[in-house]
């Protein structure tokens, strides 16, 4: 898997976790299964990931995150699971899809490909 794609997926997960923590801190510890003191560790890890991302990819991530509240979507059988639109054949037919960073032409979310029969 492309290193930048791995970082995008990690950043997306950390952002979702931080958002969930911020929504209801009083119940977050019980809901998340770890102590709120871990929030600082999560934020620290987030900063490290942001520093490793290319500027263009980070700008794209922030743009999509601000629009949808999630910047990554999986693809299965040629369908983007961010917007549930069928992806163009030229995108689906590529080999080594997870070896490059690509985004959905419909919703703009960064794509990671699950095992497709194609």
C-alpha cells in the first residue's frame, strides 16, 4: 500500500476518534473503552502523521474532511462506498490501485481498494 495512502487512512481514523471524544466527553471514556488521558496521545500521533503527509494531499484531505466529515472511502466491486457511485472503468481497471493515491471523481474522498474480483 502506498505510504501516503496509509497515512491518510490513519489520519481519517484519528480525526473520527477525536471528533467522537469531543462530542460527549462525559460519556466518552465509557463509550471509547479507554481513558480520556489518551486524547493527548491521539493528538500527538495526529500531528506526527500530518507532518509526514505531502502538502497537496493534506490540503485535499482537509477540503474533503471539512465538506463531508470523513475523507476516506473504501471501494468494492467498482463502487465508492463514500457516495455509492460506480467508478469509471479506467480507474477500476488499473493494476496496483492501493499503490497510488486516488480519489473518487464524484465525491472527492480518498479511495482504498478492497479485494476486487476484477
